[in-house]
């Protein structure tokens, strides 16, 4: 029985198929490329799959856990647009939210946050999408707000008082 592997690269001589492509490793026929029995092939493929998933999950988790403020706003010290995302909560000015669920979107640097928020008087459920932008900023939907990391917001120099030099 012959299977078509249209997009899978063929292994070069002397290399293990799964080191070239996880897809090829999982789909290749025993005896193809380097001589390897099915048991060894499956072990190597599983290790490659786990390493791929761990590295993807680790990088996807890191980018959104930080303190942000509206793009171009004042430094975070004196800013009421500050929002801090952690793995368990979202803290904003006068509003705190506990994360109920975090969903990563496969193939994108994006996550969906389901949360329960309270301002001390009322409680509501919210859903937000965070999308990592190319310049290390974050787009926040449905607010359609661009957030910038607090560490990247620079303190604006104080305005020097104008001295009246006219006679």
C-alpha cells in the first residue's frame, strides 16, 4: 500500500525523518529513509511532538502577562489606563477580574480571556481577545484599544516654565 505525502519533505540520506519534519515523522512508512523500526520511530515522534508543544505553549503564555497602558499615554506610575494581566487575574483601575478561562488561538499570537469582573458594587462576565502586534504592543478587543507595555512607556520630561522676557 502506497501513501501520498504531498507536502512532507523527504528525508536525506543518514538523517532521521522526524528531525526534518514532525509531519513526515508521523506519516512516513516504516523502512523509509533511515532504517528504524516502528517502536523507535513512534518514540522519537512522540518526543518531538511533546517538545514542539512545550516550546509553543511556553512562548504563547509569556507575551500577555505584564502591565500595560494605553498607547502613547503617561507612564504607568500616574496612569488610570493601566491594566495588569496575570495567569489568574486582570487588574484595572477600580475594577478587578478573575480569569475563568484562557484560550490560546492556534497559529496566532492571540488569546481569549473569559473573566468575572467586579468594581465592588456590581459583578459581570466579560470576554476579551488579546492580539500581539508586531511591535510588541497588544490590541485589546472589543475595546479596540492598543496597549503598550509599561516598561516601554518613557517618562515625559517636565515642561520648563516659560519665562516672559518681553519689556
